[in-house]
C-alpha cells in the first residue's frame, strides 16, 4: 500500500511539475509574441482623442442624413473591426462612428470609474472631440445596451433612435443568473496566454467575416491576445449590476427603438430572452427575432442593414 501511495504521489508531483513547465513556457512564448505584435496594436484605425487625461479611439467614415454611433459589447477586443460587417453597409450614404471605450481596441486603459454616468460622459466627450454632432442613431451590442438606454433617458434630444444588436435590458442579469467567474477565468487565461491555444475566431466572431481582410484579422487577434478582459474592462464588469439598477430606475426611454434579438445568447432560455425586451418596453418598440448567434451585426449584417434603413425611413415618414 505504501509503495502504491508513493508511486501515486510521485506521479502527481511529476504531473504538477510538467504543468508548471508547460504554463511557464506558454507564458514566456506569449510575452515574446506580444512584443512581436506591438506594431499591429499600434496601427490605429481611427482618430485618438483626449478624454479625461487618456486617449480614446473614434473611427468614422461616410456622410449622409443619419449618424450611427456603434457601441460594443462587454470585452470585445476590437470594436472598430467587430462592427465592420454592418457599418460598411450603412456608411455608403450615412455617417458612422465607432467609439472605443477605455480598455477596448486602440484606446488607452484607464483608472477612471466604470459607472454608467462616467462611461457615457466619456463617450459623449469623445464624439465631441472628434467633431461628430448629435442627433445619433445608437447601435449598441450586448452590455452597451445599458449605456444606450441611459443615454436616451438622460439626453433624449441627442438620440434619434436606438437600433439594438441583442442588448441586455433591465431583468437580463436575473434571467442569466449573472456570475463574474467566467470573466475572471478569461482574464487569467488571457494573461497567461492560454487563449493562443484556443480558436480565436470563436473568441472574436468578427474574424469569421469575409468583410475583414487577412491583415485586419491579424490585428484583431493581436488586440485580443493582449487586451482580453484587462483590468479596465474587468472593473466595468464589477459595475454591471449597479449600472443596470441605474438604468432600471430611469424608466423606459421615450425614443424610437428597434431590437434585434438572437437565438444564440441564452439558447436554453430562448423564449424568455426574446420576451425580455418586449416586457421591458411594454411592447412599445419594434422587435425582430433572428436565428443566429449573439453577434447579430456580424452574422446578420445584411438583414440588419435592410431593417434599420426601413425602420428609419418609416420614422421619417411618420414625421412628415
């Protein structure tokens, strides 16, 4: 029995040492690759503007009657490229702007609070610094839906409409039994470099789009490996519940809203997820149910482009 225990203990020790060596080697390789990828992360696509003592990146293109402001979901490594499948369609005859919050894409990290009031103030300041004037058609994805709703609550005169890509609304966290464990694990996985062993296309869905060039996909990967769930982004995660309570207390904003709702975010609770925006808005908005994953603006860019144009056209017709 003692021999068996000794052999078992020795085997576990060897296994532990091999794991430590593997992780150490992976971490060192990760750090080496980060240095090599520095030029990709510094090849900024957009205009850096000074906000609260740091640099936020704002990308714009196109001209036209509407100004679309794209607002990324939680932890998206490169909002500028993540939204490209959709904004390239809308920018043919409209102006688009992608605001990368602190901690995202080509923007700096920041020690500033991540409460929703501060984040909205910084987004608005970045747009002003970039010379992009209201009113805006907000195009939030996922968690940034909170910021878009708060924007419409506080400054309705700045919001022409909200066209939402599978956003969270009050009640969403209760529905999904929100836990930060997965986000903390992802932060640790990214810091060590384990993400380099995973399929980066699943971590950053925009990389599955043919709209992005191979060079752009390399940049997305480089940003993801370096910045996924960084401390700035994680502090945003810790503020999510408080931010949601702030939005819930503000009531339903009085602006036109179009919700695109996917099957892919909470597939085990599909019916409840599709019903949530309807209950939140008392059926006072428009809703389009999609059979796709959570990144609607990547998977269903053509459909969203068509429906957004139709929606805005009908709004214009109502006011004439």
